[in-house]
């Protein structure tokens, strides 16, 4: 049952009967009544004035009277200027609560077999370093968006493109050959991605030293500072060796390829541990080493069809000036590919694998132009979703002490962050006495759930398009707009329900329409009923923050209700039954809402 739709339908009938004219559903504007007025729903009557040819107050009065006499859900009304405030009957609220209670996934849609297929790409790591805080935001946004799109009735495929080739990978490989002495994840006790990341940092350190020495030499020989630095960066022995290794890789050199595979496998094992800790995963993983050749082939096909052009130096370009952009390089003069080529190849592979209806790329806002170009190119190449591809562009994550730089080893590693959040959650919970009467295993599990909930919620509650400052200390707070606040409210409700069960309180299968509900209870029922609208809007806006904010608002509303009214100490059995069913469905909705964010909720804490 949807009270709003039911009343909207009756408003259309009222206008027809009162004024003799059919009106479209979109003309009926029903909204939540403002707190300062009596009522639950407010009808805006101004759109009907040209039909009624009467004053706003008179039109509202006539429609209100008709609804009171003909629509069972309307118990009363009052008119404030051009607004008709409607009071919903107790029986209608009980009926709505019963409908919510009967549906374990109330507010969510189950995808049909022929539902649109949405592919979502996220993570996109490089195999020369571990995942860091920026990747955490990317992965959490991508995973949550996938859950939200599925809850809106879409079939969803979660994908990842791993950047596993190129000069940056060769830098780590070369550094390991030079200074690794055969070190492995097993011999060092380090995760594979961290081990390889250390060698990427080592390469940069030695490379900087070489550049510094060469620059000083060139300046001493009379060269200007800017030219000296540029030449030093190009002539440094390490970078030349790395480029030579890349050429060997491109030619399929067996030794280089074997080393590349061994080191990448170490990294993948490390990534898998981090993904598991974050609670994210993928249905299909693509690798740049497989996609870039397909991309080159696709570009060559486009060249033959006259979609692209070749310059005298043999490089291949796309002319986008008619689209208000510039010319875009697709193949270098030596025939090597660029990121755009790789993305075209990945699109070709994906389209062959899946009948995609919509493609969503979760990538930071520094790539806005890239995806603007990619959309045009894919459309030219005949991908049906190319023109409408979605770049889910998100802002950067910054720390209180500034930005992160992976080359300099100043990143906040995802693994370190996860461990710190869990430790903070454990310490805070112990200080607040929330671990009372728990086993060590239970404490560890609660600390994990709360720590990860704090991290995920703090990141996802922010509008993804904005840059954000991540402050771990603010995220673990059992009051305010935080994950632990919502988790604690859920655990509190579950405790109440367990106590009711212990006391042998049996709830009816359905609440009787005659059972009483007060204003606070109706407001809570109304808030729960808005979950479906919140899910739908989050899907339209690609906005996990919309779900986070809804969960917070519902939590606040329940806590206010719980502060004002006793549940187990209600005045009579009917009142107690209504409140227990209400609490049960607040908990259910919070659990389902937080699940859309990838956040677990504990049964106790």
C-alpha cells in the first residue's frame, strides 16, 4: 500500500467530480507536511485554480471536504492559504505498516531477467603499488553504486580494469632486480602489493639522485637550469633502463615477461586481501595487458573507415573540433598505445562479453575530459551506450596534512587505514563499556564491523562530487552523523526485540486496523515508507550519500521516538504490539539501507 499514490488517485477523482475535468497525475503535488502545521501530507492546490476558477482557500476547502467524505485514508484536513494539509487515518497508517512488515526488502526492486544490464567499473589499480585512501573511496563508491542500481531493478555487472603494464610497472621490476636480492612476500613477511610498492619508491629515490647529479653536471657545462633538468630526467641511466625493459616487454621477451608475471601475481594476492577487508568484489576483471592490443586494432579499423587520421610522424589522432574539443592522440608515432586506446579496447572486450545497456565508470574528477572524449569516440565506433556512458566523477580525498604522493611513499595505505580504524573502534568501544560480557572473538568482530562501518559511512555520506577531508577521529563517534551511531541504534532495537521474545511477547501476524497510533508513530511509519523513494532518487542521482543521509534521518527519528515513548513498557498490549512492529521495521530498513552502502550492522554492541 502506498498512501501517497492512493490519495493522489483520489485527488484526480475529486477534481473530475468537483470541476468536471481530467487532470494528469503529474499535476498532483503531494509533499510531506511541514512540522509547524497539522497533518501528514500537503496538497498544493495552485495548479487546479484555472480549473476551479475559485480562490485558493475555497478550492482547497472543496477538495479537502471531498477527500474526507470519499477517501478512507483521509481522516481530516486544514487549509493554509493555497495548501491543503491532510491528516491520514490511523487505519491507513496501520495498513501501511503491515505492508512494510510483510516485505523483507521493502523499498527495493528485484531485477527481472530482461531488466537493463548496467556495468560499473571501479577500483582500476596499478600493479606497482598497494591500494591507498583514494582507492578506498573509489571502491566504496563503486560497490555501493552497484547495490543501489540493483535495488532499482537493474541487472548489474561489477568490473575492474587493472593497469598491469607500462613504464611505471617496469620501474618496480627494475628496482627489484637491482636491489631486491630475491626478496619475496614470504621471505619479507610483507603483503605482495606493499613489497612491490617499496621498490617503486626505491626506484624514484635513486632516479632523483641520478637526476640531481646530472642536472648539476649540465649546469656546470653551461646549460640553463630548466633545460638541464629536462635533459637529466631523459638521460638518467635508470629511466633509460626502465624504457629498455618496457621495449623488451612489448616484444614478449621471456625473462621480462616471467618476472612481470611473478611480481604482478604477488600484487594480486595483496589486492585480494584488501578487497576482502573492504567487503568489495568484482564479477569480471580486465587487464590492460590484454586490452591495449585490441584497442590498437579498433583504432586501426577506425582509421580505415575515415573516423581518425594519421599525421606525417605516423601518429594516429581523432579530430574532435566539431564537438567543441581538440584533437586527441590515439596511437603514438612509434605505434604504442595511450590510455584512451586501452579504454577503447576494454570497451570492445566488455561489449563482446556482455549485452551492456549502460556503462558507468567510477573515476576521479581529474579524468573528466578523458571521459568526455571517450564517450564521443565510442559513439563514433558504434557502441550503442557510448553517447550515454556515465562518468561517475568523484572528488579527491585529502588528509588534514595534505595530499598523498605514491612516488614519495607518503600515501595512506588502505591496509594501514583499515587496521587503524578497527583498532580505534576497539579502543573507543572499550572506553564506553560496550564490550561488557563479550568474548574476545565477539569483541574482535564488533570492532571490525564498527571500524569498517565508521570508515565507509564517513566517506559515503559526503556528496561524491566534492573533495573531502578524511578525519578518522571524527568518524568513530557513537553520536552524530556517523556509522557507529546508526549501528548502535540498530543493535539497541535488536536488544529490545530479543527482550520481548524472552518475555514471551507474541506479536500478531498482522496488526488490526483499530490499533492506536500517535503522531510520533505515524511520523516514523511515514519515514520508513520513504525508503523506496530514497533508493529511487539515489539511483537517478548515482548518489550513495542519499542513502547515508536517509539512514541517519531515520535513526534520529527513531531515537527521538524512543526517548519520548517506552516500547516494552507501553500502556496496553495493542500499543506494545504496534511499537514492537514499528521498531522491527526501523531495524530492517536500517539494515537494508546500510547494506546498500556495504556496511554491516551488529546484533549487539
